[in-house]
């Protein structure tokens, strides 16, 4: 499964690295888990993009953690103002994914 995820990531991106807001990395208020999930969200979004459309399950699979870990980390990131999320729903009203906007610490301070 690990190679499959790397393949998916490399198909979407022409590079093998991920850009992450340095201020998020050194933010002492964020847990290591939240920083890691932010990094995975940055990877999914790709270079130069400030948002991604993905489910908690997809993030959990990419990160190798449980869905509940992703949910807790995203709540922490939202509370800190590092990300914002918009729920997406199908025709039946069921939530299918979220659009996650990667605000980051730098943008948060400039706003």
C-alpha cells in the first residue's frame, strides 16, 4: 500500500517534495501529530496550492494513522487558525469530503 500512495502522489505532482509553512513546523502550540497531518495535507494539495479536496479517510491512509487521529488533528489545526474546512455533501445530504484551505501561520498573521 505504501508504494501505491507514493505513486498516487507522484502522478499528481512533478516533484518528490512537499512545501510546508515553516511557522507551522516551529509552532510550539501545535502537537507533532497536528504538524504531521498539516504536512500530509500540504502533500495532497501539491506545490503552489493552498487547498485540497479530500476525505478524512484519504488523509488517514496517506498518513498511516486512524481517521479519528486525522479528525482530532484537524480540529487542533482549525482551532489554531492554520486550516479552514468546508464540508462537501452528495445529493442525499451525506458528507463526502471537505475542502481544506491551508492558511498556515504566515498568512494568518498577515490577514
